[in-house]
C-alpha cells in the first residue's frame, strides 16, 4: 500500500481510533509538526502563548509594526483540527504531560520543541501592541545601543539603520568579530555594510546591566556610552530547564539539549521526538533547519502512526553551513557551501518579505 493512500485511510478514522500526539512548544518546529499531523492523529499543541510567530520577522516588526500582522498567527488559524492548550508544560511522565493550568494531557507520541526561553505576551493582540511600543521607543530615541553582535543584533541594527538613518546607532559585541557562527568573510561583509551606514561597531567589549545609570552604559573596557535606549540581542537559554525533573532528564546533554538519534527520536525513547534548537544536532541553529527537523519528524510519525516498520523511518541529514542574514529591505549577506556573497542578490532571496509569505502558504494560509 502506498504512503498516500495509507494516510488518506488514516484520515478517515474516527477520533477515538487515532493515536494521541502531544506537541510541546509552538515555535517553527512544533507548529509545522502539529500542522502536518493534525488530520492523522489526535493532536494537542501545548504552548504558553496563543499564537505562532515567524521569529525571523520580529526585527522588521520592531521598525514596521504592521509587518507583524502577517507574521504573528493565532494557532487556531492554521490548526483547525487540533486542540490548543495555552499554558506552559511543567512535567512529563511516560504517558502524560502536566501543564501549569493544573491539567494533564495523555499521549501515545510526544514531540518536544521548546527552543529557547523567552518572555513574550500570551495573546496576539498584546504581541502586536508590544511591537508598536518598541517602534515608538526607536522613534523617540536619538542614540540607540544594541547589545550583541550575533545575527539578531546585526539584523536589528540594519533594520534601524535603513528605516531611521538619522539615528545615532551603536552596536557592542563581546566577540572579536560579528556573527561568529558564520565564516570570516560573511562576518566582515556584515561589518563593512554596517560601517557604511554609519553604525558604530564596538568589538571585544560587553555591557553589564548593573552598570547602567541614567542612560549611561559602562563597557567591560572601562568606557562609557550614552544612549537613550538599548536592545538586548544576546543569546537566550535553552528551553529545557523544566525537563530536568521529568522522564527525559537523562536524555539531556551537558548543555541542556535533548540528544536525538538519526530519526529525530530522543535517545532512550521510541515514542518521543525533539525538533528545533533544543536538539543536540551539531549545526547552525536557524529556523529553516527547525522546519527540516519538523518535516522528517512528521514523516516518521506518520509511519509509526500507521503501524509501519521502523526500518522505513527517514534519516535526518545535518544541514549544510548555509546562512542568509538580512541587511535592511534590499540587501543581505549569504554564506553558501562554497562561497559568500553580499548585496542585492541575498537581499532578493530573503530581505524583502523575509519568507513570511512562503511560511504562511506552507501552513495553509493566504500569503
């Protein structure tokens, strides 16, 4: 029997005949798994917020709040056949997930996709208001300090530099070069672009949040920077602290990442998968790779849900060192497997719409 006809047959089963799939985390990985399997399993998505957000579009939304109206999507919009539990997961046993609202959700299969820890509003309306407030903060400031020179800090600096060229913009980074996750050439091209836009880039120094006093920031090198506001663009902790008191505790590595096998299953478990930044896969942590994780996981779960042979499970292949960093509306820098390019070509690929229309279409929504 072919896979397509098998899936169609499974879709026709009554809800009482379907296996229970629980997805914890409503970021890019969790959202795509839930969307893909909502008609072939009894799917429950557990997420502390009521919406999915196309995360790489957030920096554009800070300078253009209306952009978020397409990139912040209520879970119910793309999951018509799944149940949404808008609370944080607290614990996991061999067959249940316990939630902060006091409920528990039983599962036959589980996918953990909690990414990084972050504090965001619960509702879409509150999130859109937050972007509006951040834009007003940018507009009101003369001097803006960005703390952190990874891809987030670089892209935010570029967005502000393009939309508000009159701002005095400073970026401070503790590393010896910007975006250490890419090669030197890509890093240097990003630095040159920012410098050409009159962004002051300060390397090999950091800011202590305890040293801030009335708009004056002290660097680790003893210098002072006066700024009207700042934006933190440093790394966030892995969203796995809550797993340390669960049945998955022994599946965490020393960095707090879930160890997965070649099929994206959590090591030590046959019915638990992990996708996205929380995995221990040795590759760049980026959204398009979380989507690839979700694709392989969904494919393998369909095999298992239909009682297929484990030998038919798909194998995940590590992502190539590909990265595209947006530099405003029309330019970017791209690290490809065999070369690095900057300017309008990578800008055409990503910077205009930031893949928002493409992502919405993949979730069954109008672009």
